[in-house]
C-alpha cells in the first residue's frame, strides 16, 4: 500500500474538498483522484462519496481514517527521527493561536524554539473563529498545536497554561460601575458587547446565561477580546469577559454567578499522536507558561 495514497486520502478526508487537499499535498487534482481510486480498489471498499459539489466519508472511510492517519504520522516520525540523529530535530509544525492576545510571551517561545531547532519549519496562524476554529483545524490536520479555550472535547489532549476569572466590564461612568459585585441578572437590560460565536469565552457565557434563564441584547460583536473591551470603553455597551486583556478606561466588577474561570490551554490531537517537532513546541509553550519570566534560550 502506497503511503503517498494514504497521505492524499487523509488530506481529502480532513479537508472534505479535493482542490484544497491537492494544494495541501502539492499534487494535481487528477493525481489525488487517481490515488483515491487506486486505494479504494486495493482495499475493496468505497472510502469517499464524491460529487461535483461535496465530498464526505463513507462508513468504511470513517473506519479507515484513524489507521491511515496513524500510518502517515508513523512514516513522518521515522523520517524526522532519522534526520534528527545527524542534523538535530527536523520536520514541520503548524501552531494556531488567537488574534490580538498577549497571554503568554509567544514571540519569545517561537524565537527560542527556532534557535534551538533551526531544522524545524515552524509556521504560525490565527483563526477568525476563535477556539472553535482552532479545534476544528487541529482535528482536520491543518494544525499540529493550538492555543485554545477547552470545551470538554475528547479527541484532543489539552494542557492548562493560565486561567482568568470572568468580570463585568462597564464604562467608567456607568451607573453600576461603583458596585462591589454584580449578578448577571443586573446586566440583562443593558446593551451588550461580546466576541463572535465560536470564541471560547462566548461559548461558556452563552451556556451560563441559558442555564440561568437569562437573555441579553447583543449590539456589538468585536473581533477579539481586546477590541470588546475598547467598545465597552467607548460606551457602546457592557460585557462579561475574562480578566485577561487590558481594560483601561473601564470598570471591572466581580460577577458572583458568572461562568467558571476562563482557561487557556495548549492542545494537540490524540490520534495520531504529535510528532517530535510538535512535542518539542508543546513542551516549550508549557515551560514558558509555568515560568513566564524565564528567558527562552536555544
């Protein structure tokens, strides 16, 4: 069985699009389609249902995909280990993170990692859909490591880095700004500011409001947490956000019945397990979070 065909099958299964999969594996669409047909003939099963508009896994494809991922990962790991023995750690690792967030010294981590492992190709990207998009990119194989806010997923292994309490964020002159504490119900008649659906803080706050039987009037969906605080400062509404970003010009008041603390985790897929380069980056991120003032050296 050709490992290249397995790699192309995994790419199509994760992208659910032959064009994107072909670009990902640097092959022509016709080559990818031919490899899939050959693999299906060899296995004696249809793995993908393909039309001009969509691609989806068949039940057989769902069963084969974990084994195909593991086989591709094992071959990549073997190549990386062979190269490492003579030239240091090699390979490629793709890191995903939030936009406009400064929760750990990520530039220092990346700079130190590059100095220590110059043979590793490290790329960094962000998701406009927050944690939901980052987790999806991990599960689809578009990322190897990601900073996320966890939602109880089982297909990812995640490790806590930092946690932050939720607080009510109000304009400084707001009528409730001087209160020592607030309840969510105190804010439901206000205009609200929040991040878009899919962001981890939004997911847990929406669930908490639902559990409390509360509704709100959302007037601004900011692109990231720092922007949400700036919209509050401008007087466009109130918010309940993790106390994780600068909130100059705003009043912060504890919320007694708010969500549990918002947590920042670093996550990888469980299957296939992360390769050597991803494991090294995972360790560097966890070490920097545990020792934020320690220089990251090569």
